[in-house]
């Protein structure tokens, strides 16, 4: 599936007894499983992995802004090496 190829899989995790299962929510067919010593371990790991980080969205910069952050750091470094003072800019979030 093209979306999985471009964006990566979107795995969902669940458990059945002592086995943790995962499959791609986008329906591309990627899936797997792993057995644990106890059903409680499988449940704990499935719950831990089956999280979406939407609660942290406001506290972290989206990954799409990484190129802009790298460009800004490169420009500041170039100015510093050239002996120029960096312009006063707003502090990073």
C-alpha cells in the first residue's frame, strides 16, 4: 500500500492469551505476533505499545518542522563562525 510505503505502518496492538498480536490499521496486510510467559505480560505490552501520542501534540514540534529547525540552526552557526552577531530572535518553543 502506498500510504504505508510513504508514511510507515500504523500498527495496532492487541493480545489473545499469552500472545501479543499486531497488524497495520491501514489494511496493507503487515502483521506479527510474539508470545510472552504470561497473559498479563502480553496484555501489559500490548497496552503499552498501542498508544497514539496525540496527548503530546501541543508540547512537541511536529516532525514536519524539523527541516526548518535544522535550517535555522545552520544559519545561526554560520553567522557565529563569520563573526557576526546573531539577530535577536524569538526563543524556541
